[in-house]
């Protein structure tokens, strides 16, 4: 099938040089590149997994289970001038 595609001059020059160096046609080079891109994009990307960033503690101290942020902040900065 014939189609028209606009390609920037520098990209076309580079493609022609590579095709000549490899003894192939510009058409074959373009088809090869297009096949590669299409094949890469068909592959499903692995699902994002957030790494476990937890530390080895035992959770909140019992006296803080129902505490508000003000109380927790107060304890964080206790003795530090904050």
C-alpha cells in the first residue's frame, strides 16, 4: 500500500545513510522501525507496585491511638524547641 508521510530532512538523511550502509532500502528500514515500535507498544506494561516503606515498629503507641495531630506533633517536637 502506498502512503505519504512527512519526515524531517535531518531524520530522512540519517535514515538514507543507514539504509545505504546496511545495503537495504529506505522502505525496509522504515518498516523495520515501525514493526519494532508496534511490537513494544503491544506488550502490556507491568503494573506499578509501590515498595513497602514500612519500618520495623509496632505501630502507634497506645496513648496516641485516638490522639489528634496536635498531640502527635507536640510529642514529635518535645524537647526540641518546637
